[in-house]
C-alpha cells in the first residue's frame, strides 16, 4: 500500500475515534470535577507529570526505532526487523525495571510533597502505583507497537486504544456518579493498560506472523548496533529537553501556586492537547511516510513534500489561532462554569505555544528521518531557558509566566535553531531558503489575522448563553477566517498550491 493510501486510512480511523473520544472526554471531565473535586483532579494531573519525568528513562528509543526501521520495512527485510525489535525489547525491559525503581524512590517523599492536601496518602500511593504499573506495560509487553507505527499502521493502535479508552471513561463516569469511589476510578486506569496490552500483542502476532514475540536477547546484542546505541543516547537528551519544556508546567503550578490550580490549568491543557491530538492523529503515519521518502533519497521530492507539509501546518495552525481566541472562554464557561476561566493573557500564550507546536512538526519529522540527533546541547539549553525563565517570570506574572518561559524556549530553539540544523546537515542548503518561505507564510498569516479582526467587528461577539449559540458563533468565525486566509495563502505560497492540488486529486479520484 502506498504512503498516501496508508496516511488516508490512518486519518479515517483517527478522526472517527477522535470525535467519539472528544465528546466523552469533555463530558467526563465535567463529571469528574463535580463529583471528585478540583483537588483530586489536580492530584492526578500532578502524578501524571511525575510519571512523564520518570519516563525520561525511555531514552528516546521510540524515536530511534522509527528511524532504524524505515529502511528494513522499505526493503521487506524481515530478519533485520526481527533483530531490531529484539534489541528494542531488551532495552525496554531494562528501562521498565529502572522506572519502577525510580518510582518507588520518588514515592518515599510523598509525605513531604503532598503534606498540604486533604486526601489520604493511601489514595495518593494507590493512584501513583496504578499509573506507574500501567505505563510500565508498554516497556514489558508493547514494544512491538513501534513496528506498526513505522509501517504506517497507526489505525490499528488507534482502534484498540481509543475503543478501550471510551469504555473505560464511560464506566468511570457511572462509578463516580453513583458511588463516588476514587479507588474504583483509579483501578480502571490500570485495567485499561492490561487489556490494551493483551489485545495489541494478539493483533501484532496476527499482522506479522514472522515476528518473534518472545524476547530472548542478552546484553551481547548491544555490541551489534553501536551506531544505533549512539543515536539513542543522543535522542535521550532531546527527550529530556522536550519534557522540561512541555511536561513540567503542571509541576511548577503545583509547586509555586496550588494543587487546585493544576486542575484549572489542566482544563485549558485538555482543550489545546485535544486539538493537537486531532491534527496529529489526522496526520498519523506521515512521519513514517517521510522516513520512507528520505530513505528513497529523491532530493527534489523531499524538498517539495517538506514545503507542502509546512504550508499545510501553517494554514491549520493559523486558523486555530484566529478562531480559538473567541471560542475558548465561552466554551469553558458553558462547559464547567465561569469559575474555571483563567486570565486572558494565559489564553493568548496557550494559543501562541499551540501555534508553534504545529508549525514545528515538519522540521521535526524530516530531522528525525535524516537521523539528525547530534545537537545534544540544544535540548539542554532549551531546558535551562524554559525552567529558569518560567520560575523567574511566574514571580511577576503568575500562571502566565510559566507559559511565557515555554514560549521563550520555543522561540530560540524550535523556531530558530532546528530549521538551521535541518537545512545545514539534512538538506545541505543555505538556511536563507527556509527563512524566505517562512517569512512569506508568516506575513500571509499576519495580514489574514488583521483583516479577520476587522471583519469580526461586524458580527455579534457577546457572551453565549448555550452551546447552540457558541456553535453558531464558531461557524461564523471559521467561515470568515477561511474565506480570508485560504486565497491569500494559496496565491502567495507554492507549497500550499501543491498540497491543495494533491488533496483535490485524491478526493476526485475517490
């Protein structure tokens, strides 16, 4: 099956489950906050952030897996694939034990860390160890998942994970409403991982009957792939930088503000994370497709696809930025109540960071496909900038200061350094070719933004009294933005014209 057909299939599955999951997740969040309280939801958010920190021990193996599997998959080299999966399984099991040990040590300090909460420490420990053991199932049983991802079969993962997630959340809602029992709520989180592992392992065996599922590798296997181990060490530092930039916000909120504010902050994160998930799952498999494209080494096609992806991501991120500034606050008011609306500058910073998270994706995908992980100092600098600036700025701007620190790190490393690194060592071209196109895309969006703002003055932006009125407002804002932004970016950008024609051809053929 071609890269495009696989991508389309992934999009269909992703969107179908996303819509179902989105409705259930927002409804369940409201039920959980009303019945379990802000403090409990803040607690679970904080514990999940701790687990993200522990999962740094994963050392970036997942990214290295994709990079190393693209070529064997392209060549249908089953023996090489088995060899690599064996190596990854060996490493993952070792890391699983490290994470369990580190989690145990961290939990010894919970009486000090959570000395101000009203919940019993028994609940804290039960929740943490359930989350910890659940995440470790990926290391002991689910490492074959990377083959599905590299082979552009994300739809298999999506169908299992999202179906089980939906069932889990629905049952949790029932238990919370009728019993308000946090222990049952937590136990279902662990049950999800167990059942998912069993089903996924069965499907992998069916999909790849030639793949060895029993890992018998020993330490000697590490000596057979010295270059890959080197890549993994480089990627581990990049993962550390990504965690500090994206995963420490809730920890900082808990440490410097309050555990209840973690829940408030988490509501905004849920909205923006779900939007990012929608877009990323809609593009599920494109990373693997780019890996296969780079493996073919057609430089003209590589650059063409790169700018198609850049233009498309810019277009989507631009529409989100323009539209959501009017919809997020009334949505939260109708969804949870005015109590949960944060300061306006917090929303603006969420929008800016979300925009950057979108337009960075093509650079990251091509950088990973080329195996360019040697700039290990970049994530270290990014982490230092993010943490130091966040801690300083939150003293003056509170919650907004944390997001300002993230924006500072994003701007310096993600927007400036990474494109330079890709162009110099991947494309082997001058960076000015990148900035020329990037500035054109930015100016087009800026012009569209100001024209849209002018047009919005002529429609009613007053507070919305129900979801129907909110949907109506959203439709008006989206239509105006689409009418203004689409022709401007189509006229000014060749990459957008190319990707538009590609999409039209796909729809026409269908």
